[in-house]
C-alpha cells in the first residue's frame, strides 16, 4: 500500500449538543482522488474544516507526510500545501475577481501589491475554464452563482496547493465546466497532487475518483476501492438502510386546466423569448446550460427581474408583467425557490420557525400587531415532522442546519404559503440522496394535490424522473414543451447547445 500524504484518525468534534464527528478515519495517498460521501449532516464539511484548521477537533490526530499536523488556521494549512474549495461559497462580493482569487496570496513587494503580476496569475487560473465574461476586474457581486463557483475553484488552484479538498465543487456548474474540472483533476493527480472530492452525484464520484470513504452520523463506516462496490452498496452505507427508487411513482394523468399562460416574456439580456402553458397538477421541467436564461425566466416570472415585454395570465386573469413586484406575485399564489438558498432563499440569522412561516404570518396574527408564537411554533413543528427536517427544535437558527435540511425549510415555506404555482430553481442543488428523495416525494405530492410546478434543473435524470413535460432554454429562448416520453437526454442536450 502506498504511503499516505495525509492521515486522520479518530477525529471527533461536538458543537454544543450536536455531535458532528465521532470517530472518523481518512487516509489520502499521493496522486489519488479520494471521494468522501454521505448524507447531509454526516460530517463531511466539518471534517474538511478540521483538515484545514477552520475548526479545532475535540480529539483525534492528523499526520501530513508522516509528521504531526495540527493547523491553527486555513492560512497555516495553505502554507502546508492544503486548500479547501467550500460548498457554500466564501467569496467577498464587493471585491474583484482577481482580488478574490489571490486573497491572502497576493504578489507583493515591500508591502505593495504588484497589480500586473496579480492580473497575470488570476488570468492563468481562469484559463482552465473558458469563460471570457469572468474578467479579472469584474466585481464578484455582479456575477451569477455558477461563475462564482468557478472563481472559488480558481482560488484553490492559484494557491499552488499539493492537496485540494473539494466540497461539492460542481453543484452550480454546467456540464461543460464539469468536464473541464474533471480533466483538470486528472491532470493534477497525474502530477502527484492528491484530491479529496465530496459530491452527492455518484456518477461524478465514479467518473473522477479512485477510492472512497463513507461517513454516516459523524463516523466513517466504509472505505475501499470504488471499482469494488456498487451504487446500491454505497447508498446502503450512506443511509444505513436499503433505499427504494429515488423518484416516486407518479400516475401520468390527462392534462388539467391551464393555470399559468406566458406569452413572449423577455427580460434582456438573459431572457429573450419564452412562451408556455402550465397546467393544473403538472410538473413542467426546464432544461438548459448555464447562462442559457433558465434562472432569468423564473426570476422574471416572480418579478425579481424586470420584464421588458410579454404577457402573463393566471387562470385567465391578466397579471402585470413589467410593473409587478414579488409581493404581488405572493398574493397571486405564486411561490419561488431560489437556486441560491443561503444568499436569497433563507434568512440565516432567524429560526427554523420564522423561515418556514415568513411568507404567511397572518395565520398567527393577533390584535395590535402581535404574533402568537405558540401557534407559529406548532405549525413549524408540523412541517419539520412532515419533511423530516433534522433540527433540534423549531427555534434553532436555520444557519446551523445542513444544506439538505435548509433546502427542506425553503420548500416547507412554499407549502405553508399554500401557493398554487411553485417556481423551483435547482430544487436539489447540493443536497444528499436521502434529502433528494424527500424533496422529490414532496414535489410529486404537491402536483397530485392539483398544484402546478415549474422546475428548473441542470440534472437531466431529475427532469426525466419527475417532469410531465420538458422545455429547453437555449441562448435566452425557450423551446416548445413536449411530453417527457418524446425526449431523450441526447435530444435535450442537442437543443440546449443549439444543434438542430
């Protein structure tokens, strides 16, 4: 067996009453890509933070190249050649792209930053991903989520690390960027660099990784060669039980009455033209590449982006397209789930109960403008139980929950809101298989109740597993929607890249 470059044994970490790690072992070999997999809350991100010194372990030992290793900070870990690509992006939105890529690692002389050298290094890191719109001088705040993910990856590359820890690096990337990233990972591994790769997509794990370690409830429960295990075995290790089908069985009923009609909607430059009908009890899937205009479509529908032209009607009643507000859409019975749950989807400092009920507090209103907090907590506990949200109580701050449980809170808010039309933008981005199955069941149940769902997704198996019809966005234009049986994944991709 090859000598390890990094070895962690019996790692443990508790946050108050919550046990995040309770005896994790990990061995990383030179030039290997090692997958760490498990459900949300299994301890993966905590382990990564321990390895880079962002969190101090309560017990356990780490060795780097055989020498005891105990970093006091991520900066010290980088000096030892270890860099972390975070799942929840840790960028400074007010700074430029190049400032973010080289933050803490700037080219300087006598205390002065060498701007020309800094620009050169930033461009070299960005060359890996062919995105000319991500210019070094642009402010990060002006870029979409997927572009920010590219910058996060480039920052680790610019640090010249010998060990890179990647926590869900592809959660917002288009397939082309995923292919580029995987080619880069293979090249780095071929040069002797070691990579720890966290992903909830088992097909990605198999495509790029050599060995695996499964975490469950803060413990490492299985490790070995990926080629020696099946996906079913991995899932059983992850969830501790046999999993049924990921996508729920749905009875494909005859289309219901038209609920939402969109005609010629545009919001330049991202959205150029979209027309479609959404029917009662239907799940309409929207496919497309990053930057194709999918997100701009749902944002224009919810009046977060200003529409330039087009019309929207709901059950035959005309809705304002250009002068609407999100509050008006809320009153019209429309609910929205953002692809950016921490930036837009949640009020992180507030409690789980507040986040679940925020868009419909009238249920708990009392005279004089007061809220009946007891009734609010009771209602929150109902949704916590219904969606299997792993929280200590309804009063726990939502920022303390894992990504999958945060996503369930966002979905629970739409259910509490009792909206007729749900606009879901990447509803399972960055969440584990168990949480995905719960989200899929909830979406299917909502459709069975007669509500209408428009679901944007980069993950084609998700669209084929859930949608009744699929439409494809290409360069800001939406194709005609067709029943899912009339599409193949290859046809969807051909339309998405503009091949007729």
